[in-house]
C-alpha cells in the first residue's frame, strides 16, 4: 500500500512540473521571454517566483528519476551521480543572475557564455547523460524498452532545439522541454512498473 502511494505521489508530482512551469510564465509572455528573463528582469516578486519554481522542479525531477532508478535496480554510480549533479545545476541556474538585469530589445538579445547559461547547459547535459546511462542499463534487460527511451531522449532534446530555432530564446522551448520530459518520465515509470511485475511473476513460477 505504501509503495502504491509513493508511486501515485511521484506521478502526480511529475505531472505538476509542466503545470507550474506554464503558471510561472503567465505573468509575462512566454512567447517573448524565457523564465530566466522573467525572473531577472521584472522585479523581486518575479525573481522569487523563478527561484521557487527552480527549487521545486529540481527536487521533483531528481526524486522521481531516482525513484525510477531504484525501482529498476540501477547499480551504476555514474547514473546516480549525473542525476544528482543535474539537480544541483538546475538550482544553481535559478540562483545565478542573468548578465542583463533589465529588459533588452529582442533584436539584440544574444546567448552569452556566462555562469547562468553555463549552469543551464550543464543541467541539461548531466541529465541527458544520466538518462542515457539508464537507457544503456535497460537495454541489457529489454532492448525494446531501451529503444523507446532513446526515442524519448531524441524528441526531448531535438524538439527543444527545434523550438529554439522556431521561437528563439523564449519560454516556449522551456515549456516544451519540461512538458516532454514529464510525459517521458510518466511513461518510463509505467514501463518500470510492468518490468517489476514481470520479474516478480517469473520469480514466483
């Protein structure tokens, strides 16, 4: 009963990530500004909202993925370490100010290499590495499931890049990233549950 309750809590928490991401972007236009721009350019209230969003999202993502890893009996330390590092980098991203503290015209916006953007890139990279290592582990148990995971990773990362190309540096690519990632995690958790049930049934036979 406790395990089922934990599973329901994890799924609910993951499903809430795109919801709170969209809510965090509604004060300003996600078609014009990223969450980082909103959190750094529009006063203390927006700054606090951005930090709270980042902390909550980081905790949920790290906890949910850790839960999936434990459920599928992942033993590789690099998989866990990359996950933990990704959570830390996401928090560092929201706590580190952007180089520009006031709105600047869209025409002259750039993507400078600064601590804020560097931490954001490292968050995505370390998370992708962790999920890739997990996919390799799963492939040893079921290549079909590993193939599904690889497709999800391609959609998440490739789709995010496409959103940036189409909409530029706006909140749209962030909403897409966290929405697609949340859907992927819910599907993967369901697959992990079926794998566990199958292993349990085989053990009882």
